[in-house]
């Protein structure tokens, strides 16, 4: 009788579990350079200046059947800012912009995810940059998921958001065309 009860419980648990979708956990693949945190800002109203942060790490959880249960957390090294110009990068690390000596890290942690269409969502979260924490919304798009050639499983997303520099206590004024910076994010995660 005990064996039959245990067997019934095991079968019931398996069936109940099969009907529930669980979010999978992923580590962002920065070692393979399959993830990027890039930015662009208008330079004096004449052109665009592009840059990236070379060193960051993070993780996310994702379930295609329940995207609202997804979570994201990223930490980046602000001193890794790179714009292909050593003097400009030095200036960006200074107190005029990122204050790297005081604030060596920037972080983003999601607080909510809202599906906005097929394969797209708004990820709301707290961004801490230059010692200031503010809520931001990243407009994200699902790129794809599946098995990789090494026996793993991956999922990828892209997203963007626009930040007002003064909201993050960046007081350097480069003119009216350069008050905002656009973050462009592309991540590929390896399922754990």
C-alpha cells in the first residue's frame, strides 16, 4: 500500500511539474565576447560618438511562457569605458563624467518585466551610475534561444534605453544636443 501511495505521489508530482513552466537561469557570456554594453551620444550636434564598457558580468532568468517572471542583474566596471581615444577615455573616467575613483561600478537590477508584444518587453529596474540610483526602462527584444555546438543551451536579447546625464549627476555640459546618452545592450546567456 505504501509503495502504491508513493508511486501515485511521484506520478502526480511529475504531471503537476510538467504543467508548470519554470524560469531558467543564465549567466551572461562575456568571456566569449557575446555580450555588449555600448553607448552613443551626440557630439556637439555634429556627429555621434560611440563607446562601450569592456568589463561587466551578469545573469538573468527567463521563461518564454511567462516573461513577466524574468529577472536581470548586471554589474559593470566603469573604468572599462572605451571609445577608441585614450585621452577621451581618461576624461570620461574623471569626475566630469563617471567619477570612476569614487564609483568603480555601475549596476542594473530589474524590478519588473512587462511583455509589450511578440518577443518584446519593457524591463524596469534600478540603475546605479555615478553614485546615483534611478529607475529606468529598457526596451528589450528576444533574439533567439537554442542548443549551442558545445552541448549547452543559450538565449539572447537586445535592448536600449536613453539616460539624461544630469539625472545621474553628470554635470559636464557639452551643449543642448549632448544632454542624453543612449545605451545599446546585447546579451547572450548560457543556461546553468
